[in-house]
């Protein structure tokens, strides 16, 4: 299991944020003194052979549109590369678990034609104090780097550092987007490949990480930690009043 010490670095990428639409919705919920605690997961994987990556993005766009409500916000980002993808999702526990169950079930483009393989969890965080992303959206990344990363020759710390670097870079994209107004946000997302090129991992790196058995797979997580889970909204998941974000 990877070392999660890097999660303490979250405080280093917090910026002074202008009010976003997410802030407006959260403020409305805060006035009612009732919010649902959020989880965050960073997932990676590979596309199965001959799969159109747009089908994968469309599948989750439909799922999240169906599940989202003002009380259960879904934020994050899905970046799809030529053969791989990275998905950051911020949502209540129920939706995060439903998402991972859906990934485990491996949505099919057609009968017996699964869309993905080697799906792995880089990090799963519960009871997060704040969200990095102002919305959920997906984007195709055409830029790729053919240089392979041989994780088999790396020690555990080096692999952990590599994983934490990927996660933190993705969080920085969300933090930056959250500081923009609506028009700036739309333009920035359309130009994400160029504007955030220093933070976007290469598709080859994500492909190599997904091939590495030292990272927990979604299947392993389901069997080890999720068996017996009942998708019931527990009273303990609701907090009165809403916790305030710690400003450092």
C-alpha cells in the first residue's frame, strides 16, 4: 500500500479563491446547516483495444448527470489519452462507491466488449474538507509522450513519490480552475492541454502506472474493503452544522 504522507501537502496548493458557482451552492446548503461529507478518488486505467475513448466519457457524463443534485454535488475531471485515462472524482460517499462499483463492473460498449482494463486507485480520501474542482467535465488529451517508465526497477518510495506527484498536479489544475470566473473557466478548460501542460501527466505514464501490479486495483479494493457495504445514506454522513474550511 502506498504511503499517503503526501496528502499533507494539500495545504500547500490552496489559493485564495474568488467565489465560484460551487461556492454559491455550498453557501446555500450551509445556511440550512446541512451538507453531505465528500470523498475524493483518483483513478487510472487503460482503454480496451479498439474502444473509442469518447464512449467512456459519455458513459460517466450520463451517470453523473443522473445522480447529481444540489445536495450531492459531483466535481472532478476525466482526462482521456490515446490508450489510458486518469479520473479525479469528488462526491458524497454513496456516489463514490457507486462509481467504483460501476468501474469494477466494467461498462461494455457492446455485449462482452468491456471498455477498460487495469483500473487502479491512486488514492481514496474520505471526509475531505474542501473540493479542488468547481465542476465535473472530461477532456481528450492528444499530446502524448512515448517515453516509458519502468516501475519494476523503482523502489517503493520512488513509486510513492511518482504517484503523489501525479495526484498533486491534478489537484493543482482544479485549484486553478476554481479561481476563475465563468468565462475564464470555460476558456481555460478548452485550452487545458496548453495552459496546464506542466501539470498534465503523459498518457504513457498513466498507461505504465495502470500496468503496475504494485498499485491497488479496483477489483482488489472491492474484495478487500467494500464487501458487505450497503448503499444506505447514514445519519453520520450528514453534519450539522457544516464544517468550516481550515485556512492556513
